């Protein structure tokens, strides 16, 4: 299938929160590019967010919940590899997505908010 349609994410998010009586600050809902800095800031200051992937090798076009991150550093080269931990609805445990595969506006988007 074509996956999750990103144009409807704001409306979908609001509808789910309203249905279950979950308060959110409507003015705080925003869409950002999921760079490492944006992911870390949101998770450290605002909590989980909806991560949209576009043309991803595994997820193609799909929305998942991001709730953690990890950055690994090579002891020999000093190079970083950064991952976001997600719940995709397909597995019983969290999975990781390499942030470099979603960190441009053409490959990913994050919908964040404050409560």
C-alpha cells in the first residue's frame, strides 16, 4: 500500500487525542525535519512524537511513534551513528531507525507537540 498519508497527520493526531480525552496544546503542534538535534530536543523536553518516513527502505511511507534515541561512537574513528527508537505497531518490542536515513525533509518528518 501507499502507507500513512502525511497531509492528514495533524487532523489524525487531534482526532485521536480528542476521542480519548487527551489534553494537548493545539498551538504547539509542529512539523520538523527529524535531524539528530531535533529528535534529541523533542525527546528530552517534550516526550514522544510521531515520526513520518518517506520512501524509507523498510517502512516506505509510514507513521511510527518515536520514544528514544541512541548515539554510538566508534572508538577508532570517532565517527557517530545515531538512531531513533520507535514503536511501529508491527513488533512487540522497539526498533531502531538510522537517523541519517530520515534526516531530510524529503525522507522524514516529525510531528511534535506539548501537553
